[in-house]
C-alpha cells in the first residue's frame, strides 16, 4: 500500500476532476472540490496512564522474583528510564478516547463532525466490538460514522494514517480520528527480562482533516510476512481458552538488524517521493522502540538529534501509540510548529514498516 508523490501545489492535482462521492461533505466545504484535497493534521492529543514505573521500581519488582536487571542495563541498551502501566479502568479504548478528545479540542472540531474513527492497536479490550466502536460510544458520536481497528503491530498508526489520508484525498470524508492505543503491559511476560523492560502503555491521536493547502505529502508502507519469527505473540482463542504463548517473544538482535535496515530504506523512499532531502525536515518523529535504532536512522538521514522527537525515555515502547504520542508531545511543547516539515516512521512485527512526510 503506497501512494503516489503529490507535491503541495493545488493546481497540479491528479484528482481535481473526481466527483464528490460523499454526501457528508457540506456545502460549506465545496471550495475543496475544485482543487487537490490534502489530509492535514488539525489536532493532536495523547493519554498516559496515571502510574509511571521507573527502571528502579521495575528492577526491584523483578528482583523479588529473582530476575536480575538494572537501570543501567535498560537505559544503555534501550534509552528507556520509565514507562506507564494502565490500571484496569484505563482500558485501551478509554485511553484512545481520552487522546481523541484532546485532539478534537485542539482542532476546535466538535465530535459530531467526525466521519470516521480508525484505531491502530494490537491490544484491543475485546476481540469485537472494535476499539474504534468503543471510542465512538465513549465520545457520544451518534452520527453512525464508520469505525474500525487496524492491526499492524508497531506500524499500526502508519497504516491507519494512510487509510485516513486516502479517504480524505478521495473526498470521502472531511474529519477522521486516527488513534494509536496500547495496553502492552497485559502482553508482557515479567519472567522474561529481555522483553518486559522495554514496553509501556498509552494512547496518541490525530484529527486528520481535509485541507486545500497542504498536509501529508507522501506515504510509503511495506510488509514482509517471511520475517515473522523474530517478533510475535503466537496465541489465539480456541474453545474458550487461550491457545499458544500469549506473551511477546522477541529476538532482539534480529529485530535491531531488520528495523535499522528497513527504516533507512523507507525513509529514503518517502523523501524521494516528496522530492525532499533529510536536511529539509524540521522534525523526525520515529516509532519509539529503541534509542539506538532511532540514532542510527537519524544519522543515515543526516538529521541531528535535536530534530528528533524522543519520548522513549519516559514512555518506553508503546507500539502503535508511540508515534502519535511523540508527535503530540512535540506539538504541545512548542517544538513542532505549523507549516513545518515532518517525517513519521515506524516498524513492527510482521514485519511491517512505513514512513510519511507531511507539512504540519
Ligand atoms: N537486564 C539485564 N540483562 C539482560 C536483560 C535485562 N533486562 N535482558 C537481557 N539481558 C542479558 C541477556 O540475558 C544476555 O546475557 P548473556 O550474555 O549472559 O546471555 C545479555 O544481556 C545480552 O543479551 P542480548 O539479547 O544479546 O542483548 P542486546 O545487546 O542485543 O540488547 C536489546 C537487547 C536491547 C533488546 C537489543 O537487542 C535491541 O535493542 N534490540 C532491538 C529490539 C527492540 O528495540 N525491540 C523493541 C520492540 S520491537 C519494535 O517495536 C519494532
């Protein structure tokens, strides 16, 4: 799934002759029908569980089970100092809804105007109904807008964003909530020190809106199902039981190698599609898996670390939530500003990976 390069010039639109297929577009927005429609981030929000767990606290808890680790080992290998763990009330859908509310507030858009809800998650509260349907109910959105979940592991948000981008560029919808929300603490084996120290819980959201000016310029997404072994949760439900191992399994060295390789390639690919250089970017907002992977990618793109939004030390790896969480932090701290050029990139189990470049 990948789009064609679209320079930010309305007059060069390749869809300008397309009919407006969606009755949800109001007359007030008819000005968009004569030019290229861009999908632009109009609001961002995030939610972190109340409980923060430092490396020291986790080390102490693991020591009680005779599992040895240390702040020093965790921080030097991953860049993580702390992460948040959700309590039972802070479900994946609850966190998603909180993040979405903040994104709507920032955009100044009423929830009733949302025409689609897409939630990226690998830790949904139920098999079904989807997290997105639960968010629709929690936000009291009664307009029967479409709502569904996307599962593409740590790249889930990149996939969800591109689906939303396509909906908007095809003039189907004007406002779409795109959310990443994860309760990975439920999926951690606290007997396995090589994985349990790396992940955390949280949610991030973006409101993507139709805009006649600019927004997402190019996106490239990929998958390689041959690469399943290094990272997986190999379980399913069968006859009322969980069948298989319901915890994260990871070959850290293999993941490191694949992640650095594919992220560099897809970053170059999407820059090429936009006709940009790494040096054109104001910010890189990468999936927050491991600071060494991020540093490697930034170096290859000639992006100084001051231009990289890093939340890993406080959040750990929040999988599909990590990119929108980091983006929201960058915006709310006043780092990422309107009209700046930003790259988002992610990689996860599958393997799946992707990148987008956009003008905020
Ligand atoms: N505390 C202390 N020691 C540990 C811990 C821990 N938490 N975990 C593993 N070790 C030990 C191992 O047992 C091993 O000991 P040994 O040499 O006596 O056998 C030693 O540390 C080295 O283990 P390695 O697995 O070789 O450690 P490595 O240097 O590869 O670092 C890490 C592990 C951090 C996971 C690294 O491989 C890595 O960064 N991988 C990338 C994976 C990643 O970022 N995953 C995120 C999720 S995937 C995603 O989001 C795409």
